[in-house]
C-alpha cells in the first residue's frame, strides 16, 4: 500500500494531479493517441512510488522518461522527503509534448520548494525533447550521454513502432530490437540504470510473451531481477478516468546483470485503494531456465499456480506430436490481384476468421466483406496447403469474447478442393505442411476449445492476440489422448462447452 506522508507533501502530489487534469482536458484525443499518452492517476503514482527500495543515505538520481505533468516524480520525491530526509535528490524529467511542459515545470518547482521546507535538497532538470533521441544521442544531438540513474520511474507511452521508424532504429543501435514505444522506454531505462538501480513502471502486460517481444525480454531478463509484479483483477480500474482497457501490470525490478535469481513477489488487488494480496514465487516458476523464448509466467494466485502445474504435467510438446503451427500464409493486401470475392473456376478457398463457425469452417460466406477465394497459380501455390484436415485458430479476439482461444477444424469432406489458403489472421496446425489425421485434428480442436486451456491462456497471455509462438510453447495431451478425444466428437453436431469440458476431464487426466 502507498506510504502515508505529511499534509504538505500530499498537497504536492494533489497539485500535480490537478494540473494533469487541466492539461489532459486541454489536450485533444487525436494528439494523445498520436503520442501514445495515458496519464498516471495520483493513486497509481503513490502505489508505484511505494515499491521503491530506498537507500539509507547519500545521493539519489531519478529519471522520469515521458514525465507528463510529473505525478510519478512528485510521489517518489514525496516519499523520499518523508522517509529519507538526509539524502540529496537529483531529478531528470523528459517530456516531448510542449502542451505539458508548463505543468511539469510547476510540479518540479513544487518538488524543490516542498523539499526545501523540510530541509531536503532537490535539484531538477527538465529535458524538453524526445526521450529516445535524448537517451540514445540520436540525430547528432549535443551533450554527453546521461549518467547512470538510481531510479527510473515511468508510465511509458503505448504505441507500435514501424520497422523503419527512427525510434526503433535508435533503440536497436543502443540496446535491443523492440516493437512498441513502451518496451523501447523500458529498455532504455534499463540501459540508463546504475548497478543495483531500480526500475519502477506501469506497463501493458503484452511484453511477457509472444515472438515480437522476445529480443526485449532477453535483454531485460539478462540484466534485471524482477522484484515485484502487481496485477489488477479488474482491467478498467487501472486508468479508470481515461477509459483505457489495456491489461496492465506494475513492476519493480533491480539491475543485477543476471546475478540475482531470488524469489519474486506477486501481488494483486482490484484497485489501488483496496486490499493487496501478495505471495512469493520462485524465480524459476516465473522464468523457466531452459525457455529460449524468455516467456514470463505471471501467476496471480494459488489457482494460477495450480493451472501452471497442470499444464506442465501434460505429456507432449508439438514436436513430440509431429505437429507444427504456423500463421496463415496469405497476407491479403500483398495478394490483392489474386483474390476473388466468390468461388471462381481456377480458385481455391481462402479462409479468414469470418469463415470460422461452431467447430468447423463454413465456406463460402456470401456477401462477406472479405474475399472467399484466391486464384491458384505459380505465384500463389506456395501460399496454400494441400487438401486435408487442419486445425484453425483465430489470432485476434475482442476483449468481450468469452474465449481467448477459438479453434475449428477444416474438413476436406465438407470442402472438397485441391488446395486451401489460410489468411494471415489465423494460425494453422499442420503436419509438415500437410493435413493431420482426422481424429487427431478433431481431438486437438476440442482440447484448444476446453475451459482449462482457455483459463491457462488468459493467465499466461496478457493481451487478445494468440500468436503461433504462444501455441508452440504450450504443452499438449498425447497422440493417444487426442485421438480418443477426436473419436468422441460426432462432427455433425458441435458440442456444448459443458460437453467439451466433461470429455476433456475424462480423457486428459
């Protein structure tokens, strides 16, 4: 829970929050979206600052990248004034948005003046430029590289980075390849930390798994020890005043360069002001030592731990089954000249998520917004699969969907064509580019649609994408178990969720 502080210090934080609201109201939605800005509520700032492990004496250098109006800095300085009045504090705050700088400078001045009233020395420096350019010294910017910081505290912006973007190239040149502004900010924060320095951040959870964030995870985990991970039971409690529904975590991590692999504290609450429940988790349960993907398994409670153990006890990986999973090969905007809205002589089925029904593919869909077919020729044959049984999984699901994993079977008995195309928004289970045995395909489909698998994925995967890499890193029932499951499914009728779960419970123990 956030530490209580004297009234003048609390006033400093409240004034910062007041300025945030004023600036936020003045800043239009398109501008916020362009910069990826989501401002930190005062209770969140207090909570994040409460996770800092404070030194007993000396001087402290603080960096706040993308500082906004300074709520995070104000909360951390407020805590230092109360608990470590003998330390000297130096604050560097970066903010690219000129709309926010007046409010940010006022907050920094509040930090200096309030600290002085308590006999504490605070020095501040406002960097009025882009944090990534400043931290990487991109574009021949003048000045020396920043000195290492003792604390990096941040609520980084959330925005995808194009492969050709200046930001992405600059971060890759300094530390690691990454695909989003928030992970770029974190990576540079790690880069700028001193030994035993601490990173405090509120971020999306999506970095914890998936192929896109693998280089970032590797860079982060080889340098940092996760001290604390905090989860919220209700997604809409994190940025309640902004309408943001991103699934976020708060994390505290120390720069150890791989030396420390002690336990991690995992905590949960519904909001910042409600009861916090926490437990200690062995590091090897969160980051598997042999995992080349560096996935971070965040188990919120004992139920999550039990699910993880149940998943780990499954007998097979996909290579054990002789099965592979790939993203659909057809990227429609790259193949426009070959696509057809309807079934046409010389064309083969092209399967989109819209063709996925109750356990099976329903094709064609008349009047669909997407195409139904792709012409088969020398250019497109390599994008298609030969006729056979395949398991198809949606890559994207909406936040409102009941299931994170939605799987169906492509049945060549229902759609008798020479070859099939699968569009890039689906994942396809196959056997070396060909179809699976019918019973195995049906059993795999039922397993992927089971509640136990869905519960595991939701706890393991913090976003609405289900990528092929995620599916490759799962464990699966044996071929015999999948065959038994598949043999129990009469494909003329799709099972209810209760029937699927009962069958899975009987066969997969």
